C-alpha cells in the first residue's frame, strides 16, 4: 500500500441546489475523511492537519462581487429550447432539469436530446 504523506483537496461546491456550505466544518471534515478512507485506507482518517474554506462566505459576501453558486442556473428553460431555426441545441449535464452537473444529468440530457432528434 502507498503511504500518503500529503494531500491537498480543492472542490468547487459540488452539491446541487443545497451546497456543502450548509454543513458545519466538522460535518464536512467527517464526509471528506470518510471518502479518503474509502479511497486510500484507514491511515487517511488521521490527517496531520485539515483546513476548510467556503468561498461563498463572508470573505466573498463582504465585497461588491456577484457570486453565483454552482448549478444555480442549470436546467434553465432557455437551455431546453432550440436556436437558429432548430439547428442549434444544447445537451450537456448543465442543461438537465434533474441531477444537473453530474453524470446522471448528462445521461438525462442525452436522452432528452435523442428523443427530440429522432
């Protein structure tokens, strides 16, 4: 087994329409460590340090920037339409009404598009 000496994880808020930012730091840490243990083995449950930063918190909100959370506009009705007289369609995970931003959303979008085109 490979011994993990360092690990840095970055995530761009990957929880659709709810967000991991709604959980406390302790709960997020618990989820992250569980996934690391599943992937890397029991030694991963004892990190030498753990840092957690939610970039949509006061750091961002205190400025004048307009921040959209990920998945906020996924499945928007304008993504369901055709354009250029029916010659341009959008079909990607971001266009799915359900599970947008995930593999399931990509499958739903592909199925929706195939039904339109066939």
